[in-house]
C-alpha cells in the first residue's frame, strides 16, 4: 500500500504544471525604493500564466510577471529560444494593445543593455507608447529564465517626467538579487 501511495504521489508531481510545483519567488515589500502593490493570480484561471506583482516608486510603475506557460524546462538566462520567443511575444502583445485601442500607438525603440550582472541575465527592449489614458509613456521590457520560470519585467513611466532609467535598472537588479 505504501509503495502504491508513493508511486501515485510521484505520478501526480510529474503531471502538475511546473508553476504548481516550481520554486516560490520572493516579492519583498520594498525593492530599491519601489513599494510593492497588489499581486494578481492568473494561474488559477489560466494554468501556466503564473502571477504578477506591481511595484511603484512615484516615477516608475514596475510589473513583475512569473510564469511558465506549462513548459517544464525553461533554462536560466536570456539566450534560450524559449526566452527569446517570450520577448518577441511581449512585443506582439504591445502591438495588440494598439489594435484594441488601449494604446493609441507604440514604437519599438530596440534592444537595451542593462549594466552589471543583471544585464547579462536579461534581454531588454525599450518602447515608446502613446497610452490612451496616460499619454506618452516610456516602457522598458526585460525577460529572463530563472529556476524553471519566465520572469518578465515591464517598467513604465510618463515620458514627460523623464524618469532616470538607472532607477528601473536598479529595481530589476535588486529584485533578481533577492531571488
């Protein structure tokens, strides 16, 4: 009976999506001057879509997404085809927001390289977005694989405030450093 129970438990663990059995991530109350806001659970409604947490510092809004899309082996770092595919998908999602009228327009400003160790672990792109409600917005999108999950950062700020990109980079580096 004990052997059957162990076999059943092992089979159950193998059948669960990676997000259900994957490592927890730390979402500290404060990171580099950014304060944590609400957490959104997508996983319960759409397995593989994980969760996101919002952080703000008065200039930037940072959304951190952790998800696996049901993929079992997402390698660490940003060079894998899986992570590169997610960067491309995120760009398409921004374009879809234009088509749905949430954004009036967007422009992919190209690849951005962050400083330090975080820069080596991430693929980043900058976007200029004309947000229907917020106006001209600067947006930084960064993605990596970490402990079998995709980790996506989307930092946005009104263009007119000219927020220092170093603040965004420090947030990303500090958040990753706590994992």
